[in-house]
């Protein structure tokens, strides 16, 4: 099983701070933001991680993370996303790294109170085949991909940033995929904003009957805006989640 942290983008919602550094290197309470997803992957027993970065400060990740020994990793690898091509495009850069293995993917600005071990165990029980997404009930789900269910709780589809959400859940930036994900990425076409959308990839898995989901325990937040960055720091400070990954 491989681990992937997607930490590209320009972080324009955090200007002017991100004029001088990558968003994922900003502090969340007492650690750089990117430490949280890496530590979450390490707690699952994953020993090889790829960090996908981009923009003008990619070299700073190497200065900060080095070889990954500080985290107990065998190897930490780096690759570069040359433009703003979307989450799915960034993940597609990891095909050679995964080399047929399944993977756990974290968006670099996703921070959780607990861990994803329950969902991970379920994914492994299925032979790490298909896909698993993690959901969380939120008040502002219009900002995210939102799942639609039938009356029995079966996942029907994911709608990206809907004006009229079909449920109260957000699809968090935590995913588990088998190697088929790279075939699905190649089937994607750019969205209206010119990016390859991870929601399209997830819907391909749903249509194939190969998608499962888990609802996260504890709190979850992204840290991609000033409000959510502040909230993440406050939650980590209050709950000690920085020591619970």
C-alpha cells in the first residue's frame, strides 16, 4: 500500500501569505500543515509516501521533510505538477510510483481529529480493491462534493459543489483506491474550470459498483481559507489532535 499527499496549487485563497510559501507549509497550531496527513498515513503502517507539489516553492518541501526518516518512513518521494490541472491530474502523476499497488490519498490541507483505521481495515478486507471515500456531515456542504444516497443508504453519485445539496455530507479529501484509478483518470475530461475533477473519478467507481464509504468519527476540516486555517489550529490546540494521528 502506497501513501500519497497532494500538496500542489497556488493557495490563492490564502494570499498574501502564499506569495512567499506553499499553502501546505503554513503552520497549523504547532506543526506545518503537511505534517498532519503524513502522520495520518504513517499511523496506518504505510512506509512509502509520494508528495505531489507545484508552484514556486516545491524545493521547500525537500528542505522540510528530507528523506522522511523523521516520520519513520522508508522513503518519501516527490513529484511536480506543472500547472493547475486539478486533483485527479495530480494523482495521475503517481502512477509509476504506485506500480500496480493500491493507495491511500490525502489532500494536503485535510486535518482530522482521529484516524481512518476503521475504513482502512474495511478496504483491506476487500483485498484493497475498488475505492473508499470518507464523508463528514457539515453545515456548508455546498463548498464540497456532496454524496447522494437512495433510501437504503446506497451511494448513487457525488455532485460537485451543488446549490441544492442532496445530503448534508461532504466528501472529505481522503480517498483509498486500487490501481484502476489511473485508468479512470485517463477517461476524465476537463471540467468548466479546465481541471480533471476527482469527483468524476469517484463517480466512475460508483457506476462500476466498486465504491464504498465510511463516515469519519471526530472532527474534520480543510485548511485552505483563512477561516478554516484558524479553525484547524484551534481544534488541534483544544483536542490535542496533533498528537492523535
